[in-house]
């Protein structure tokens, strides 16, 4: 029986992780859950899965949450400190990190430091602190299991292979909702339009990241840390059907791909059940129905975020952390109607241009760079 704690349990990854747990009650049990503010759902989940500890990030909701659980013996933690405490406990086998944005980095670090394996959906953890996390993983003998569909695909393709024989990684991306939109129309893209992803059903932040294709850029950086290849051996190919989830090319020209219907439940279940492929009754891939698969080069003029992410990875040091924080805040500003769609890469570029990169950064250097980026972006947004 694998004991799990799920951070972000009321979000897209969290709820789907719990669906997996529900289907395989002999395989998994839930120890801890955390949510930002959805106390009704958190309370229902805690009761249904017999959680021992839950954490509510918005502390002022504690009393209401307590009232919902009055007759149950459940430990309730609150606030950022409660979340970090829950993430750092070693009474579990696997931490599922379904948090969104830079706030998800420290919980990953706390789990790794506690010697706990992490099923990682929060891509910002490795983008911001890849080297630090890698050192800690070696020190504490901990593994990361990627939940992202692309990294799950590469991870599956690499089982049984020698890493020295990989020639390159090929990350596929749908191209998002604006793949065929002319560049001249990008400045008038609305929030409602950007929130409609053609293939994947995800949270708001990652859906906007898919529309700007920063999502793919962050995934390149994440792939670098997960699989140890340099930026020039990680390519992106646009594949609108999202049937091939990513590929690996080996030294002899052989290419392995992992395919499936575009449903996050598959990579989530694999990360939880690794090394097993447990049975599931969801929709199967129908090649005849799909008919054909398309591939295109990503358009860096329409999607400058891809170039910014590659540049940040090439430079390294604190720059990817700054890129990530700038992106987090620019996306939030776009969702709050404070900036337009093309303002997102503009803000990121002007922040990373001004950053004095610290090489081989400590966690403290990364936190300082993130704080610096936060202030810079706030200033730019206010104008
Ligand atoms: Mg992905």
C-alpha cells in the first residue's frame, strides 16, 4: 500500500489523482491533502479518503473548515507554513505536488529533503531550482516521477535504455489555440479565447501557458533537469492532435514515441503506480479514427516565450527562476485584465534582460532572484 499526500488536492491534478486512488483502494491510501481555498471540496475529500492531516492555505478559512469536519479527528494545518510542514513529513511513500507556479518549488524541496519521492506536476520546481533539487535527490536517495504528459512519455521511452545513447529528446506540443491565428491578430486575443485549449482540459495558469507556448519552454527546461540533456539536444515539434506525447531519438537513429489519448489521467496514474501500468477503463486510442498525424515547426515570432525559455536555459544560473516568476505574474496580470496577451512575453523579456544572473545559485540566491523579479514585474505592470 502506497501512502500519499496530495498538495493542491482540489485542483485539476489533485482531483484526478484522487480518482486514481479511488479506483485502486488496495494500492493507495491518502495521508495528507492541501488546498488553497475550496474548503467544501477539501472537507469532502478528507472524509471520503480518511485523510489524517489537511492544510488550508488561506488561514482565515480554518474555522469554517473546522465546522465542516466537526465530528472527525483530522489534524488541520494552515497557511504557507502549514503547507511546507505537510510537504516535509516523512510518514508517506509519495508526495503528489499538484501546486501551480513558483509557490510549488519549496514543497518539492521539503519532500526531497525528507527522503520522500515526488510525483511532480509542478514544473516550476525544476525550472527554478533544478540543480539544487538534483543535489538533494542524490543526497537523500529520492526519485522524481513526472506527471506532465511529455515528461511521462520520455520517461516511459527511456525505461531500459542507456542515457549515454540518447541523441535528442523531441517534445511535442499541440501549438495551443492560436497555432493558425495570424501574428497580426495576437494583440487582440481575449482572455476567454486564450482559456479554451483545443485538446487538454487543465487549470487556468497552464492553459494560458499553452496559449503563449511558454508551457513548452518550461517543459524544455524541466526535461533538461529530468533527463540530463543540454538545450541544443531538446527539440520541440508542434503536433496538433496531441496523440504522440513526446519522443526520444537514439544514437542509431531509432526513435521511440509514447502515444495515447490526450487525458492527464494516464500520466497521473503512471506516476502514482510506477513501475506498473494498472488497468483502466477510459477511452482508448483509435488510429483509424485519427487517420493522420501532423507535425510543424514552432513559430518563434508568434510564440517568443519559447525563445526566452531556451535562452534562459542556455544562460542558466538564476535566470530560469526569474523567467518563471516573471511568467507567473504576467499570466496573473493577463487573467486580471491588467495586460494584453502580447504583454506577457514583453514583460518577461524586459525582466530577464535586466537581471544580473548569479551562476551556480544556492536556494537563497534563487529566492533573492525570485523576489527581485517579483518587484520588477509589479513595477512594469503598474507602468
Ligand atoms: Mg505538458
